[in-house]
């Protein structure tokens, strides 16, 4: 068809100017927004204003070839609105769609002329080729109320996105220039769509990245609660109604873990025993994945079921009770190992489609052009919403995060379990160590206590050894000393170190008391070492360093250990003093025996004879024997009394009953007692009383003075004077008894106060004494804290003194 | 029977000397003389040359043992049998006396008849 209308140059220039402004304004409006709806609205408005037609619309193809009016500018007075209406794919056949895409074919239909003008943009053709329009096409447009149409394809990245369509209710000629302008607008619209798509893609990508970040943030925190949170975020990001993560047990000791969020399928009965298992453990699950999963060159294989009824029967049963209509499952793989499954579920949605007519593909009338475009509303309820590539890609990315997180989580669990095990072992070991430590502490404490006890015992033993009065030394099996206590060294006249490791036999007991040397083998201590016998030796001598000896008694005791005798301990005592005391005792007993036997001899002889018939009881001899017996009986009584008295005073059994007395009274009272004795002996007594209070046992002091005065009278020749005086000397009273007797030899001045130590033994008989008087005096004075002594000159007399403390 | 036998008693105790003398004179019918000390006894022994001496052990100045030694040292008195009279009766003391060549040892207080028997035994 040729352009049959040529405008004048003037008009032409004016139009071109107008087109230029229109084009500029249109493009400007298109570029003002990146929002597709705004762009499309602006496009249809500007194009209709430019073409001044009744309707300009933008028709967008769906994937199935059908399409929808997505933007429209319409003069409703002339034509009805088609906005939002869907047109079936058959309305624009695929062949035509191919022309639109491949040739970028533009069409101009003029119903009045029954012609259709076609111009390929791809071939840079500027001419419009007219030819008769298909009658069906013409009928279709007429039915739509259109007398004139202009169609320009809109492409998006080599894809027929849609059509820019102008309809006019009246016949109208579209010029080539108008076509080019509309083409330019369509091209700009394509660019805007691409930009908008890019924006949308960018937005989607940003949203997905945000979702990935959120999920990743939750996942990489490595705790169970946040794995749950990541699942919820994933469900939200993928606009699901529910989802779940199933983690395959990694070994026989672990169990599967299942995290769920939102709507879920029911568990599947596994066997007849009514136990149920998660869907992921059912054999059908694996079958489904093997059959449908996309595995080629993808990290996380995925499978979708856009309709539940496409699932294997057992799985379908699990989902049927729920509202879930579609499934997206990501097989979680990390390092070539399947860790589990991430599944997202979606419920069905209601899809409402407004068709330009009711499609009925079986109606033969469809072979004919439509006569009505009355709208028909199609409502598809609970329809599965298909998963988009973008969503699948997002799900895969999130799946990767899940896989990494689960792997890390499992590693973390392993480490955690190892740590727990380690901690448990550490705790057990620590407990063992603490127990061992406590035992050690107790053992150390016990050892310290034992050591302290040993040290204490050792110290005590040392103290005992050092404090012992007896000499103690230890010997080894050879007879050499292993220890010596200080007393032993002192007794023997050595330093301790001089005796250490020395053979004691050669040093201290090599000879008998008689000086006879005997061998070590004859030593009783040697016998102890050899036989283990304890030997008590009481008549032995030890030798000092200065070669003097002393009598000892000792006991040698073996030192025994488990292995047997390892040495001996010798404890010895210097018994010199004891022997002296024993001798004194023997002497005393001897003297007492003698003193008792002597009067008894006279008594026994006399009485024995008197009781016989050998003597006439009336004879003078008989009388004399009686007198002798009586005198000696009295003597015996005095003797026994004095012995007992002396022993009681000396042993402290007689308590001095002290009180305050005037010394002068005691002195005069005593003189009264011995006065008759003095008269009988023709001796004078003079007394110079001292009036002074003294603290004494009156009777005992009178006994003392009586003893001294009677002795003085006994040993004074007739017609001499015995004097008693006292004077104060310091804090003591000194009594003195003076006679003019025969005096006492100097060698007896000390011993005369001992028992039975008269100057002359016959004195006891001649003078009626017992030999104990002065001993008794000394005991009484000593019990009063005083002293007694005698001064004497042979042939001139003696003076006995004794002192008494004034204060007592 | 013992009329001619002379016995010398040497004892420092007057009562013992007197009681013993009376007893022996009544029981044994011996001729008794006495001395009150060792020195006096030596003199009497030499002067009288008795047939037996009763010698007290414990006496002042010169005790019985010294006196016995002196008696033994004198050829006149050495043959005279001596009976020791002692009030010392400790075993050790008695052991010491048995070392001496005395005819008998009699501990005080003695029975006068026992003394008489033992004197008679010594005198034979």
C-alpha cells in the first residue's frame, strides 16, 4: 500500500516541529520514572495525545502467549476500556508474535480500505507495505469497535515483551512519520522497561541479598535457636507458608534433627507398627528427588513440586491434610556430602483473570472472529504459585548458607561434644587429682604429724637420755659405742666424743674389782650381744679416764630389729654412795643390835638363872640378879624410846607444835627438872634466863635443854657448877650449857652428835645414857631451823651451844 | 668337877660381867675372874693364865678382836682357848669372826646354861 496523502511543506514542517516536541516530552516523561506502571501510563497518554486516537494501550504478553492490557489511555465516549483484560494466545497467533519479534513488524490496519500496512523495523525499512487485511483480522477489529489500528512491538532484550497499540473508532490514516514517531516511543519504552526490569531485578537482588544476610547472620551464629530463626527468615524471604530443615544424622550415635516453621506436612506412617517418620526419611522422598532434582552443575540440587499431586503417593498423602500446594526443596550439600534438606512450602492462592471473552477452545466458533469482547471473569482458587528462577536461585544461595552452617554446626557440635567429653574427662581427672591431692595432703599431714611425733619422741628421748642420772650407752655388734649420754660421759670422766665409736670393754670394764683383766668374750655385755639375754650385774666396777674405779651395777639389754640383734644398751649406775649408805645402815643395825642385845644379855642371864633351881631366891646373889635384870630392863626401855623418838623426829613424823614462849620460862622450868639430879651429883646449876619471846615447841626445847644439862651433870665432878645461859645474837637466841667435866677429844667434836657415838661406850651404862641423846638434840634443833655444836677443852670442860630463830 | 678350872671374863659391861660371873659360878662351879677392858683382860690373862677366856667383841679403846690378837701374840696366853661373846649378830660380822682361831662364838643374849655347856665342851 502506498502513502496516498502528501501534506504541504509548511504543514509538514509544523508537524515535524510538533512531533519533535511530542517525542521530546514523551521521552522526557518516560525517563522521569523507573516505575513501570508510571512509564506505561505516561507512554499511552502521550501517544494518544500525539495520535489523537480513541485508545492507546500497552499489551503485555504472558509466557503462554496470552496477554493482558496493562496500560491504557482511552476516550470512553468512543471506545470501552480494555485495561486489565486478558486476551487468549490465539488472538495473536504465534506466527504473528514471531514476526513481531524477529522482524519487529509494525502493522497499520485501515478497516475502511481493508488494507494492512506492514513495516519491518529490523530491516530498517521505511516504507510501509500495504496489502489486504485478513478478513478475520478485520472482523476482529470491527467487533472491538475499531476502524483503524496501529501496532508497534515492544521488545525487551530479544524478547517480545508486548505491543503498543492505537485504536481509533473512525477510519484514520497513519502516516509514515507517525509510525516512526510511535516506533521511537516504543523503542524508548523498551529501554524504560529494560531499566525498570533492571531496577526491579536490582531491588529483588537487594531484597534477596538482605534475606541472605539476615539468614546468614542467623545461621553463622551457630546455635540451634538461630537455626530456627534462619528457617523462619528463609520462609519469609521466599514468601512461603512454612518450611523445614531436616539434618541427616552423621553417624550411628546421632539422631536426625528437624527444624520446622509454619505449616507442615504430617509425618508418614512407615510400617504397620504405626510409627511415623518425617517425610525426608521415607523412601519416596529419595525417589522424588532422584527423579526431579536439578543436579547438573548446581551446588545445591533442588526440586520443586508446583502441584502436590505431582509428588509420589506417600508424599502426597503427607501434604494433603495441609494447605500446602507447592514445594521447593534444596538438597543441602557441602563438600560433596548431603547434610540434609531445606524445604519451603507455599499455600495455594486464588487467581482472578479477566478475559476479554470467555475462552472456550473447543467452541468451533473460535475459528471465526470474535463478535463480542464482553468481559468474563475467571477465578482460579487455591492455585499453586509457581517458583520463579529468582526464588529458586535465592533458595539455593540460602541452602548453601544452611549447608555451610549445618556443617559448621555439626563441627561445632563435634567440637562441643569433644569439649564436653574433654571437660568431663578433665573434671574426672580433676576429681581424681583432687582426691589424690587430698590423699597426698593427708599423707603429708600424717607424715608431718609422724615426723613431729618422731621429733617430739626423739627430743623426749634425748631429754630423757640427757636428764637420766644413770649412764647410758649403746653398742653395735662389735662392742663399739653408737651413742653415749652425758651422764655416762660425766661419770666416766670423758667427753662424749671421746667415747664415740670406741670399744667400751677396753675403756670402762676390762678388769674386775680385784684388778684381774678379763676378755671381751667373758664380758656379760658380750653375752647379751651374742645370745640376746638381758644381764643384770650388781657387783662390777667401771674405770674412769683417770684410771680410778667405782662400783657399778648395770643392765645390758639387746637391741633387736627384725633381722635380729643389732646391738645392746647398757645402763649403769655409780653405786658408791649407795654402798656407803648400805654400810652405814649395816653399821647402824649392828650398833642397835649391840645396844639392844647388851642389856638383854644381863636380863636373860639373870632371869634364866632365877627361874631355875640353881639359886636360892632369898640369897644375896638372887637379889643382885633381880636388880641387874630390872636396871637393864629400864635401860632397854629408854633405849627403845630414844630410838623411836629419834627416828620419828628425823623422818618428820613428829610435828613440832610451835607457839610463842618466853625463853626465860623454858630455861627455869628445865632447871627445875634436873635440879634433883644435880643435887644427887653434888653439882650446882646456875641459870641466867633471857626474857625473850621465842616461837618453839616448848616440850621439845625443854627435852633438848634437859639432855644437855643432864649430860653436863653426869660428866661434871662433884662440887663443880653447870651453867645455863642464853643471849640474843642477831635474830637468833643462842643457848649455852657449860660444864667443868673431863672435856671431849677434838676428833669426837663432830661425831658426838651422831647416834651411839659416845666418847666412851661404857658411858651409856655408867651414866645411864643410851647414846642417842645428842642425836635427838640435834634433830630437834634442826627441826626448829637452828644449829647445835660443842666447844671443849680436855680436862677443863665442855660448852654445848644451840641456836633458835627468834621469829620461828 | 670343874673346881680347878679358871675362867676369865673380859667385858666392858658391868652388869653382864657380874650376871655372867654369878651364873657360871652357880651352874659350872668354875673359878671366875673378870676384866672390864681389853687391856685389863690381857694383864689378867697373863697373870692368872686362866683355862678359858670369855672375850666380849665390842669394847672401847681395845676391842675384842684386838685383844684376841694380843692374846695370840703372847706365847703365855696363846694356848688359852677363847670363846667370843658378841652382841654383833649380822651374818657378815659372824663370818668375819669365824676367820679367827677361837674356840666358839656365842651371840648375846645367851642362855647361861647353854653358855655353861659350851664352856664345858671347850674345856673338855
